[in-house]
C-alpha cells in the first residue's frame, strides 16, 4: 500500500471523545498534497493514527448542513 500523506490544515471541532482517548473530529485535511477537504474521523491522541472517516467537499458539506437543519 502506498504511503498516505496528510496535513490537518485547520482543526474545526472535537465532536466526541472515547474512553481510550481517541477523538472524533471535524477538520480541514489535505490528502496527498491536494486541496484541503472537510473530514470527519476518529483520531488517536497526537493524530499519530486515524480511523475510517468521511471526506466532504464544500458543496457536500453545505448540502449536509441544509439536510441536518431540516430536522
């Protein structure tokens, strides 16, 4: 598997924290040098490991926000 390079360009929020210290976060992340996208995933302390997550572009995030506001 090829190396995955990432840079958290902006930390936006911690959504929750597990008893093991992992946090579910919303961040802007640049994957492999590409333009940063909004990213929701679990992170180990100090961001040395990550869990599976979801990456959204600005339009997708805006659509999700609109959907959630309708509840």
